[in-house]
C-alpha cells in the first residue's frame, strides 16, 4: 500500500480500537470491548484489533519513509492496518503495564506510525503529521496490577505523547489499578462505567 503525502479527511464515526496485551481475553481485551460497545451504542462504527494476533516487525530506524512517505522496509500486517488507521476518526489504545511502560507490542505499533510524518531537510529536521488538522480524537487506557500511580510508570504518557504529535486530541484517559487476574476488570463497576462513558464520548466527538 502506498501512503500519499496528504490523506483525505476520514469519514465520521469510524473508531478503531487497538489492544496491546499478549493475553487473549484478558483485562485489556475486556476493557477495550466495553469502550467500543458503548461507542457502537452511540452510533459509531467500530473495529477491535489485538496486536498480538498480528505478524509485524518493529521499526528499525532505516529512515526510508522520510523519503518515500511510507514504510518500504516491511510488508507485514501493519501494511494492512495503515488504511484502517487513516480512515478512523477515533482511536482507542488500551494496554497493560509491563515494567513501568506499555507492552512491546504497543511500543512496536506506535513506532511503526513514524511513516505518517513528513520531514524537511533542515537541521534539526522539522516535521509535521499527515493526520493532523482532521479532527481526530482518541481515548487511552492502561491496566496495572499495583495500586500506586507511580507503579504505572510511563504507560499513559507513552501512548498520549505520540498520539498528540500525530494530531489526535485526547478526549479521555483511564488508568486502572489493582487488576491482574484475566477478565477481573469486568467485575469492577466503576471502571466499566467509566469505560462506557469514554466510549460514548468518543462516539459523540467523532460523529
């Protein structure tokens, strides 16, 4: 797939949910599902993707995309995911905390979005995002076993900062603590209620 220098404004209502957990059917999948369920109930069209189900390589910093505007190093499942990202006006990232940060799957996904930037030849090089200025919105959530905010480390920041740089407005963040056993998050009413609220809000912001 060839990414042109400028992408069209996505159609309203498309919300893409990205789960960064390697554990299928766990808390990340459950939480992401609740967010997207609420978005659908509010009229959005949604799709849920588990990164651990995909076969894709991490960015190797070859910089070829600076010249071509697309990732030419790899032809893998990210190639099929790029059009979905470009089409989606709403994005949801949910990830467990691994060692004070996002998982390797989520980090690799975020790094592979590097090809969506344009660069100039100044030093240091200026850059702009081809997704910016299009009214894109996002919700991010992180799930942590521990109860202290510092134990979540940089997980939310690791998702928030790259998305903001790409041109997404963060409309909600959901840090979840004291959850580890698979699917246990579904038994915490206040967390599920907040997940549903954020899903509805994201749908309203993107319709």
